């Protein structure tokens, strides 16, 4: 595949009428190596964040050997790409048929659950043909924890309340080879303290249930860098998590897991869009809420932007975007900072779209087509280059030691 040096070179070569996704394999590989080498446990890539076979292969080649799959379709895709990967079916609600196929056909041994009904379903679906119960299951009970320190909450849909967790943990212990507890602090956790609170709930759950726990999975939530959301270094998160994990009343051989999604793939992709119309401080562009910019529209995520024209000379001003569909909801408030003299016909690069961007694209209104090319330059922001100003002075986690 031809590799362009940057977005401007793509525009010069293609003058595209439709959006172009720019992939940076080197950025994903760097993120994969970072987690594989520095997280003090096993890192499971959360495939939902970007389910492309290409990034799955890149992360595997970078040392990520475990994958958090949330559907039987993700199980099939990852197993097709990586026959030797360890797949963990971490969606707490699955069909019996999906569990059976995952276990019997694809070799999945790890499942999460948050109800006794789900436990019974997994036990039945994984029985052998002669009715014998599986003896090689890793079953993780998902505990509900706070999302107060994250930009997007994941506290309401899944997870058993701490007050109800003991009976489920005790029942699950009877049906597995390894018992685990997992949780999710929410997406884009902006302080390591989010994991401290969650791990204290794990401690309380273990004490109440009086069971031996073999796996503690701290889930996802590891952040990336966006305008107005510059997190502390990821090493701070790892240190805090490891310290509190070591103090839990768990098996001496217990394993620590995590499920990064955004943190592994956000820097992988950016997007070139064309300005089709300008109306004051509103720009009509050819991607939007039903495409790669779902988060910009629905949760007002501010992605970094850069104008790609050389002849724009005026200072920056705030813009909002309209996408290409005929729906008024196809609106991205921003603000997105761009040159004040930007006009129809100009191109913009929108960065940090590797997480959930390409994964959320639809074909609504006939839009959604996008070419994919590889580029060699750096993403607009990175937690892995070693060139960020260390923000710990203003977001101090040292006091937690």
C-alpha cells in the first residue's frame, strides 16, 4: 500500500469529494507496545472501539495477545485474523447460542456476567455433549462502580450492586476454574483516582463474599488526549492500579487485567473532510453525526482540527459543523478552532478518530463512503511520544501513595 507523508499530500493527490480516513499503523503499534510492556498485568484490547482486522493484527504484532470481544461477530472476526489469540467474551448479556459457539467452536474460556441467570446460561451452554459441566471456565462477575471521574458514564447499564454481589460471587465460584471481578469506570477517566474508588469496592465485595478471587479486571477508561481533555500520564494510572491491586485480599497468584480500547486506537486514525458551504461560523462538511463524527454530535466531543490549505492567513475562530445528511441532528457544536477565512472548497483534517470513529459510520442518506489510506506523520496528539508536558503538578496523584 502506498504511504502518504501527511493529510496535505493526500489532498494534493486525490482532491477527494468524499471523506478520507487516514490510518497510522505506527501509532497503534506504539500504543500496543506501551500497554504490553508497561501495564503490570494483561491488556485485553476492547475490540468494539475499532473492530478493523488491520488494527487487531497490528496490536497482536505489538505484543497484545488478549482481546475483549463483545459479540459473537467480534469473536468470529478476531479468531479468523488471530487463531492463537486469547478471546474474552466480556459482554455481561449474551445469548446461549453465542456462548456455546464461542466456547465449543472458538475456544473462548472467559466470560463476564452480572446476574445468576447469566451464570446459569453460561454453565448450560458450555456443557459437553454428554452433559458434563465445563471445568476450564474463567468467570468474571461485573461489579457496578462510579463513573464520576470519567467523561462518559458506563455506570447504569451493567454491573451488580455491591450490596448484592456476595451471593453471585459465591455461586460463580462453584462453576469456574478461575473466579474474577471486573468493572468499568467509564470512558475517558481523567484521573487515576477513578480506579482507586472502584478497587475499594472490589475489596469490599471480596470481604463480604469470602471467596478466593483469581482475576481482577479493571476494565477500560484509560484516556486519550483531546482539546480540553489532557489527562495525566498513563504511567500514573498503572502505578495507582498496581499499588491498590497488590493490597487486595486475593489469591497469591491472582492476575491483574485491563481492557483498553480508546487508549490503544484513538491515535490510529484521522479524517479528511471537505467544506461544502460556510454560513457565518457554521461549516457544512461531508461527514458528521451518522458517520465518523458520532461522538462530536451526540456527546459534544471536541476533536482536534487543522485546516489543510496553505493560503489561509487569518487568525483562528470558533466554528461548529453540520454534516452532509438532511437531518438537523447532524450537527457538531464544537467549538472547532480554524482559520477565520476558511471557505467552501477547503479541506480540514479531524484528528484522534481511531476510537469509535470508523466503527460508528453508517450509510444513512446514502452518505458514508470513505477511502482509507495510510500516512506516516504523527497523530495530532499522543500519550506515547514522550514529548507531553507532565501535568501532574496540577493533577497530583502522588498524594494517593
